[in-house]
């Protein structure tokens, strides 16, 4: 392992520093600045800033022509208040690195140290620190940024730590790795009335009350392909907080989830049709807006095979994984490169992702760096 004990101690300290200063999607300015300061010490051939907003990329060029290999980590944290008492707990009220993106950044920082001392034999390595993964906007923004065009990779790799998998064990598979998902806000508009005469108004309450169980009943097999379908109601509001007014307005928020993008289009259409039918039945107007949109994340067979080959060559434990219901916007890089994501076990009893007591296991920093370096050696020498 080309990272020394001193390197690893520095990476742990840096990761814990990032943990104290979480910033949510689109607001990762101080985090990006911390990444740039660290990368400066590794002296890459180029540092690109402001990618897709706050994104940062470091480029390490090899001596001979070859492919461009990109490794990606995420900059953003979550609007979740941390409840742990660890010394490096969040210092920002209501925000925390409850998904481990601080650890993913530390893994890429380890790669920067290695390639800063010894460039790849050929091609180039791009280390991308991507903004706004948690709301699904970051990868699309990076891809749309003209500055990314010169960085366009031939291969793209990422990992995500995963509680529930034994510590240090990797899961990798070809095909679907993460589901497509989106947030749908359904807004019903009717007419208020005096609470003593509700029949003179048009309340959205009956329509929403009927739509909630109908959406919750959507399950695998609903669509023609027979793959996973899931609609999760996440928020409901009806009327004003007053006892004298029968409501005339209501919102229902639901997260839609499918394995494939094509199925997502069908599920959107089905859900909108259900809501329109409820609105018509109760004399309401209905409108729709979409948020936090994630495409499916599909591992390219060649990229997945490269990960598996690296794991086997290094004698690192791994198993055939399964597609996760959770979404991940890394899949968008599959539109420009052969891409694959692996899942790295955080421990079978480790607090789950997005739990308020979650903290990234520091033991995974050398493991993740080891895996990525093995992939780089395979492709770039």
C-alpha cells in the first residue's frame, strides 16, 4: 500500500475535520475550498474548480497516451442533526455528514497523495469531488458544465459505504446498481368553506385520503416489466391550521422509485392519472411538480469486470451484490463513460445511512483507496 501510516493518520484527521463542517447540496463552498487546499499539497497537473457549481477536479497526467479514468466522491452533507457525542461531531446545527461523503472524499484525497508522488504510466487520472449528490442535481450540473468537456472520462468509478454489509467487504455486480427515483408534489386546489358548512366548499381531504392508500399499494409487478415499483408518501398538508375553515388546498408528496428509467416514465404517468381521477371525482384542480430526480445507476459490464479483477488481484473480500433501492446520481456518468459503482461494507451493525448517529468508519479509508489504486494500475499501469 503506497500510503504510509502518517498519510493515513493525516487522512483520518482531514476526514474528521470535514465531518465537523457539513454543507448541504449546492452550498458546499467551504468544503470545496478545503478540498482545493488539500489537493494543492499533492501538486496535480491541474485543478478545476466551480464544476457544476462547487465541484472540484484534480488531474494527474501519465507519461504516455492512454484512457482517462475518473474516480468520483461527493461533497455534500445532509440536513440532519447529528446526535452522537464523538469529538468530531458536526458543529453546524441541523446538518451532518450522515451518508459518509466525508469518508469518500478522504479516499480520493488518498489517491491524490499517491498520484502526486508517482504519476500513472499512461493516460490520466481525474479525481472528481462532485456537488449536490443528495438531491440528484450535481452529476447533471457537472456534465452540463463546459469545463467538464476537457475532463471527459473513458471509465468512471465510484464507491459508497454501506452499513449492513460486513466491514471491508465489497459488493459488485453488472447491470442495475441503484434505482431511479423522483419526488412528486401533487397539489389539489378546491374552495374553502366555513367549518359549519363544509358542503359549500370543495375540500381536497377526501381525495388525498383515498390517494394515499392507492399509491402505497403500488408494488412490484404494477408495470409491464415486472420489476420493482415503489411509491412512498413522505408528506401531506391540508388547509390552514384553523378550526373554523374547511380546507380548499392540499399537497401530497410522494417518492416514486423504479429499477429502470423507462419504468419511471410509466410510473409517473400512472400516478398522475390516479391523481387526476381523484381530482375529477371531487371537483378539484390538480397540478404536479417534480423534484430530486435521479436516473437509474447501471454498472457497465466491462467496468464492473475491472472492479472485480482489481479486488481479486489484491485479495480483497467481495461478493456479488444486488441492486439497492436507494438512488445515486453517479449513474448519469454512464452516459459519457463506461461506469460502475461498488458498495463497501461499513459493518453489519453499523448505524444506517441517514441515521442521526451515523459516522463513516475510518478503517474504510485505506480499503477504498486500495481498491481505486488497483483499478488505476489495471488500466493505466
